[in-house]
């Protein structure tokens, strides 16, 4: 009779090691480094907080819903990056400044590269909107001496909520939220009428669903008052 062979139990660390090793064949060394480091940190996070299957599924739903409402005019994943502080962190890493210098910051969604140059004192207003503001100051180095030929990128919004610089964002319709008795049934009825609907997410009796009408205007459904 043969001897029983003990089968080694797969541990969480074994799973991480296997996934990290799966990227060894990546030809781009930087992509390989990014992928392997991401796996290590992501697995370490899940292990540290003891991530449950329900929490994992909720995270997947949130990312799916984020993708459902992201389009050519609305980038919701950048808002996640901003909310988690990643945007500012990446900017700080890429733009290290000496002691005493003004800190770097993200350009924001309304920065337009290649905007027309203006002379000192010129108005940057391209259309009437709001009360004009006079902004002035000096650009100095860390020793307090003026910097010759410094270039300033300035943009501001008017009372019409639009920004100039040749790249005005398209006006965004307000997102309406509708309280309904049955989110799933309402979703199916709206799809039949031409609306583009995301999936229904449910948590503790609260059902949520995002969508867009045939004209592309975003809206949401919930049973919040009944949950």
C-alpha cells in the first residue's frame, strides 16, 4: 500500500506570491514593477482589514457604477483619485520643491494648455459674466528676489459657471434623484423607454440605481424613504 502524501494547504501568502510571479514575463520592466507592487499592496490591504466577500462585492459594484456614469464629459474615476488623495500625492512626487518654495498643486479640470498670452493688465474675460476682479502679486524665488520672465497660468469662472481659455466645459445638467417604491421594476420600465441604466445595488434594504435619459441627462433611483 502506498503512503499517504500530505497536501500543502494554500495560504494567503501563497496566493500573493503566485500572482506576483505571474507578471515576471512582462517585457516592460516598469509595467512589471507597477503590477507586482500593486498586487503586493492590494493583497496586504485585504489581509490587514480582513476584507469580507460582501465588502469585496460592494467595492466591485461601486467601481461598476462609477464606470456607468463616466463618459466623454464626466470623469468620475478622477474624483475617486481626488477623494483618496492620490492626485495630490502623484503631483507632490513629480514636483518636489526646495524649502520655502510654494507647494505644487494639481492643475484641475479646467486648465487649458496653449491658451493665448495676455499682456500685463489685460483682461482674461472672454464673455461677460460676473463682477471683474483685479488680481496682482509678485513671483519671487526662495531668496525673495523677483523671477524675470515668469509665466503665470490663470483661469477663473464667471457667474455662468463656465471657464474661459478656449476650453469651456459643456454645461452639465443637474442630476435628479427619484424616490420610487420598486427600483428594479422602475429600472426595467425606463430601459424599455430608451434610458441607459446601470445595475441595481442593494445594501441593508436600500436599493440604488443610476442612469441616463435618451438625451444623456443623468439621474438616480432609490427607495430611500421606504428602506
